[in-house]
């Protein structure tokens, strides 16, 4: 019995149960469904179990690690394979107790037999398993490309006494930007995501809840990540990541601000915006004004505005009666927001 959540480490966290009878399976299901599983990959909040997977227990002769992923540094698809698969593979790699071999694939070309043989030797595969191993790699390669995946990880990959390869656990991550090509998979993903994050996606916001007390509103993923880093460097605790897309309207932005204002943990709001041609700064200002009127909550708000319509945005803040602390640069804005949250 396996709890179906979008995170690894389930076995160590009690999310995988061995059962022998239908009665034990029913009891394990009742124990898991509706509960949160907390692993090293979920964070302290954990993830809610809505489904379980029932599958046959396998007694392998040995286990391997195998994955396909995008190597962003090299700009290519890469295979990583290890002679041992385990729940704690990350820890073993960290302490030098395990080793992964790398096979580059470029943009996704077919496997070269010589390279596959060399990889098989490196991970200790018997010669009579090479053909099956190459067939498995080829099927994974096709799935990776056809599904627009960024990661397919099998850990552990079992080898049975009959020489069969069986995935005992697998993780597949798809490129969100390509989900429109896979509506069936997109529907599957929605059921396992936080409902607020799903609604935010539909409102042109990339939103992820966190456990801090500083609400962040930024336009641009790179600027958002830089802002998160700066808040941490100033000893602040972000309550969220929010990237306002260029297609967002002022009402979409108002929805995002409303999420922050309705969060009692948020003690201050930091707005770090660079207005571009598709989204000027005044759209952000209008969103804050609408959200404050809707919620009736006034929260210390620090803004750093630059680019298109920055001056007009300041005028719109005044029109809405939004009392904001206007800062000339990012670091000043960050330190003011952290001080306000800790006041």
C-alpha cells in the first residue's frame, strides 16, 4: 500500500505499508487516506493523502537507481544510473556512500549500444541483461520526450530472479508549460495540488504558499527568486512565492493580494515590481487597492517600483488610500518589510 503524494521519502515517513490480506489492506487504507504524510521533500506542512496504490510486493535479487533528467548546465538530457537503489539515496550520495554514472543524451537521440554496454558494466549488470537494459532505457527515452518530462526517476529499480526489470517506485515531473498538450495528465495533477495554488494558476499567478510572515508580490520568476533570497539574507521569512505573469489583469493581481491579506500569518507585504511593456506598474497598484477594499485589512506594505508607469502607480496608490512605504531599491525595500513583519 503506497500513499500517492507528490514527494519522495514516503517509505521512511510511514507512507508505504506491507499488507498480506484484504482486511489489512482496508485497515492501511483507512490509516492513510485523509492523513498528511510529512517527508524530507514535503516540508513541515506535509501533503494530504487522497489516493493509495495497491501493488504486488516484489522480492528483488538486487536494486538499481535510474533516472532521466534535464541537465540545465550542459543543456542536454542525461541518464543517471547507480548500482544501488534505496530510500535514502540522497543521503548516501551526500556522504559519498553511493555513486551515480552519467550518460549524456544530447537533445534526446537514441541510445548508442556501446555506451549502454559501458554504463551496464559501470553499475555491475550481467552481460545477459544488457539487451533488456537497453530496451528499458529506450522506452524511458521515448516517454521522457513524448510526455514533455523534466524528470523520470525509478528508485529502486528491481531485478528479479528471472532477469526482469520492475520499477518498485517511480517519480515523473512534467514541464508545466507543456501541460496544455496533455490534458489528461493535467487533470491528474490538479487533484494532488493545493487548491489555492490551482486557482492562482488560473488567475495568471504562479503562487506557492510558505510558512513565513512576509507576503511577496513580484513580477518575473527570476526576480521572485532573487527577492526570496534577499528576504532570507535579511533574516526574514517569506509567507509565499508569487510571480505575477505578464497576462495578469488588475483583478488577477487583486486576487493575489487578497490571498496575502486573508492570511493571518502575514505581518507585512513586499511588492517588488519592474514594469514592462506588457504589464505596467499601475496594474499592480490597482490590484492592491481593490484587495484592500475587498478585505478591509490594512497591512504594512513596502513597495519598490521601477519601469513602465512607476510614477503613475504611485498616484494610483494615493487614489486608493493605500499607505505604502516607497523604497528606491530592492535591499532597502526588503529590510523595511522584514522590520515591519517583526515589529
